[in-house]
């Protein structure tokens, strides 16, 4: 496992879950270039849906065109591998882990990678290496509020 991923995940204990759920957010490298951003989103969705299906991962990609939020659910090894790939992806930066927990229930059981575009995700763009647990919690709650229509859908 990638050293950075291991450091990000080592403080979290998981007690015999069926699967894990990981939620992370990052900022888009060049959000003002609309054509390039559209291509990035299309590439992420196309590759992500195929790869996630193969690895039994479900989840969602959320964007406000300045930030990305990814929800990944599935077996621990494929999730950690996918998170390593996300950290290395040059289309975004400043990855912040909002949640990494064991669970027995998927939020997106029928979707390899759902897509949600919203106007704004409060708190996400401001996260950085100096963010407090409270900052991350607020961002997580904002993400879940933005995903709510999809979850209730």
C-alpha cells in the first residue's frame, strides 16, 4: 500500500466490516477552463465506472466545478488501491480524507459511480493541511446534504 495512504488510514480502526466507505475531497487544478473540466469529468466517470464495476466498488462523484468529492464503498483492498490512485491523479490537488469507516450498508448499491453536480459545497474548498477535525466534520455534513437528493432519489 502507498505510504501516504497508509499514513492517512493508519489511525482509523475498522472492526470486521462487510465493506468500507471512504469519502474524500480535493480541489480541481484548473476549474476555469470549462472545456478541459468537462473532459476531466467525462474521463473520470468513464474510467471510474468501468474500474469500480470490476472491483465491486460503488459510490459517487460530486462536483461544484471547483472541488471534487468522491464516495467509495467496497472491499477494503480495492478501496485503498483506488484511494492511492486518487492521490496520484494530477487533475486535482489537496486531497482531504473526510471519512473512512467500516460498514455493512452501501449508500450507492446500484451505482458504480453516480454523478452529482451542485452549485456549491460549503466548507470543502477551504479544507487544507491545517484544517481541524471540526472543519472536516462540517465539510462531511455539507457533502452529505449535497448527496441527499441522490440518496433519496
